[in-house]
C-alpha cells in the first residue's frame, strides 16, 4: 500500500498503480479517518468497482463551523493505515491542511440550491460548501473514475451527485448502504464519544426511523407520524434538530408519500454527540 502526503507523489503513485493495472480505473473513497466498518464497506465496494483503490484521509477544516468539533475530531492515522492494509487499499492520500489548501487558496465550490438547502445545510452553515470544495479537489487530484459515498450521509451524497452533474466532472458516484451495529445504530466515528448510558439509548433514533417508515407506508399525512417520532425522541432525552420526510434526491420536504422516491432524514443530539441517520421509504402499499 502506497502513502502519498503531497500532490506530486499522489499523482506519481496513482499513475504507477494505474499502469500496473493495465491502464485500469481508479476508485476513490473520501474519508475523514477514524475508520470503522462503514468506511471499510466503502473500500470493499471500491474493490469491486475498479482495479485501483485509493482512500483519502483528510479532516477538512472547510466543512466545520467555528463552534464545531474540528479540534476534537478523532484521529488515528496508525490504526487507519493498518485497517486499510487489511482491506486491500492500494493508495492512501493523506494531505496536510497546507497541501490541500496552499496559502492563498480562495476558490470554493457551492451547490447553491437543493439538495444543499435545509437540514444539514441549515444547521451547519457553510458545511456543504466545504464538502463540495474538498470533494471537487479530491476528484481532480486523484482523477478517480468512481467515488464511493455512504448513504449514512444522505444529504451529502445528493449534494456531491448534484455538483458532479452540474460541473460535468468525469466521475461516477456510487452509493453504499449504511452499516449498522447489531442494535441498529449507524456506525459513526463520533459514536466513541457516547457515554455507556447514551450508547444504550442511541439506537432509538434508527428505531424511530424504521417505525415512522412503516407508519407512512400505510398512507396518510406525514405530519402526525413525524411529530410522534420527534416527541418520543425528545422524551428519551434526544435534542432533535430535525426528523423529516423528503424527496430523496432534492431533499425537498414532502407532506405525504407520492410516486417519487422518499427518504426520512433525522439529526438529534445525545449528550455531546450529534447523531445523523436516514432511511428509504417505499411507496404506499397498494400502489
Ligand atoms: P466520514 O469519514 O465520516 O467523512 O465518512 C466518509 C464516508 O464514509 C462518507 O461517504 C460516509 O457517508 C461514509 N460512512 C460513514 N459512516 C458510514 C456507515 N455507517 N455506513 C456506510 N458509510 C458510512
């Protein structure tokens, strides 16, 4: 497994690996490190998608707000590299902040409408500008033909897809289903900050999404279903940022299931940890 820490060596190593693979395609898995089984599912999907697999590890300051957890975001370079070696990764891109954003960098990429509006876009102003900017750079730096993104961050996946379409970037975005603990909690690098007592309550978010999806499948308006889920979470000590039914691609809120694919998206804080989850909602029964 090769490791690149500056752009010249990244391009050199990527070219060498592609040549060794007979001119094959490169699949990229962008991450912020502190890797878990969810990230490794993306790496496994990348292995199936292309002969050369690259993983980037970069805690992107541009996507953190001034009062967010950039300074305390978990970092474990040694552990991450060991996991990536075991997962069959060929190339790790580990840029410093200066390598990613050399002094004088001022150019950003902004998805200036849906799906970046609302939800994470509203709760974390500037977040998707940071995500879009770093992803555009990562695609151009690696020349990836394919990039893998987790459905865990549903809105991010739609924002990246929109950007790729709008900018005609020559990369295919492949989604990977959310990897969960046995009790339903979606894996996340931030879960390690849950106390034992919070960890025991945390699966309620996923359970509420599953229950709401089942209730919506019967047809009828979403509002009472969403209100009940929000109230149940609040009663269990969650501070709910949102629990909403949206059009899957645009993230526009909808009042009931229709013919288009829909998604339930939720974010709630439990102690110091902000949990994010979502679930697909099939069309109403009988349609
Ligand atoms: P992060 O390191 O949190 O920025 O995540 C990097 C990538 O891994 C993103 O595409 C995430 O959506 C994806 N990811 C994070 N957690 C999970 C999970 N539990 N299941 C599947 N993908 C995930």
